[in-house]
C-alpha cells in the first residue's frame, strides 16, 4: 500500500495520545492541512458544540471505567441541560427500550420513544424490492422516527438498535443531537465488537476476501 494511502487505522504508535513516542512518517497530525484544522477548531467555539465537547470530556473524566453506557448518557444529558430524551428504537428491542425509559424517568427525565415500524408503511410503497418482505412486509421508518421526535421537541435522542443504514438516516434527520445506547448485531447479541475480538479465531472468515 502506498504511503499516501496510509491513515490513522494503519498506525500502532498513537503518539497523538500521550506524545511519548515518535510520529510515523505518514502521520496525519504532522501532515495536517492547517486550513482544515483551523476550520475545525473554530467549529468547537460555536456555543452548542463547545457545550457538548466540554460535557463529554467531563463525563469521561468523572466516570471513566466507573459508569455504564446508560449512566454516561444520563450524566451527559444532565450536563447539557437536556430534560426530554427521545428514544428511537427497533421494535425488536422495545422491551429493552421500556427498561431504558424507566431508568431515565427514575432520574427525572421526560422520555418519548418512537418504534421503527411507526406508520406501518409497506416496503413496496417506498420502492423497496418485494423480496425484502421475507423479513417483514412493513418498512423501518427512521426518517419518520426523527421527524416525530423533532415534533416532540426532544433535547437529546438515543438510538436503541436501529438497523445499519436506518440509523444513518435517523442521525441525518434528527434535529436534536444523537447518541447510541445499543448498536444492533442480531448474531452477536448486539455486541458487534465481538466480531473484532474474534477476527483472528472464530470469525477469521471476515478477513477472507469475497466472504461478505
């Protein structure tokens, strides 16, 4: 692979973290486009972005390796002054989302949730190939989930198990900032990192060309 095509995922040094080593020759930090860097730094000065970044850093510092993801979401919500939390959930994880809502409510948050099949729109009505009805005739509706949460004026939205791609559309259309509580992986019990941890053993097939 050409050095021009190397990026952070090809680095094992991580000198940008603690600065106790040497940067690799292809390092993006030392070969930074300063126009992009300066543009980025100015973005962090925008009031909402600044508040979010400070809140996220404080949650990390105060609860590092102590809080679960659920607890971190609540701590973050408190720091940004979020009172109303929206949950965009897969209908297959409604039970988990009800539990999440109970936890949020027990800590004083207002909660409003929208399931992915809201509207009961047939897949074919959206131009989706009829073969996809093999896993259910009605479409997931992430844009409607986002718009209904927008109408409810949520302060922070939380994704629970939306499908790959559907989550992308939800993030795109949500007015409120979004964080994720559960990332869907039906095979691995919603723990997609397990495929990475076992990529050199049980899931070595993932590295074989043409398997996907």
